[in-house]
C-alpha cells in the first residue's frame, strides 16, 4: 500500500517537472481573457433576464 503511494508521489513529482508552465505575461493575458468573458456573459444573462422579466410582467397584467 505504502509502496504504491510512494510510487504515485514520485511519478507525480516527475510529471510536475515536465509541465510547460505559462510565463507571467501569458498568465496575465489568459486571466484577462477569462475575466472579460465572464463579465460579458454575465451582462448578457442580465439583459436577457431583464427582458424576460418585463415580458412576464406584461403577460401577467394582461390576464
């Protein structure tokens, strides 16, 4: 059991050394893209929600 755990941790360490980590500039750029995308999607969902709420209120008032 411990031999398997030790082997797993050893292989994990080796794999982490082979990872191609992003540069600081790439990391900042990717983070900016994610934040802008989330903001745009949030704004879009907000607008759709407001439109649907408006339509729902108008339909309720009609009945």
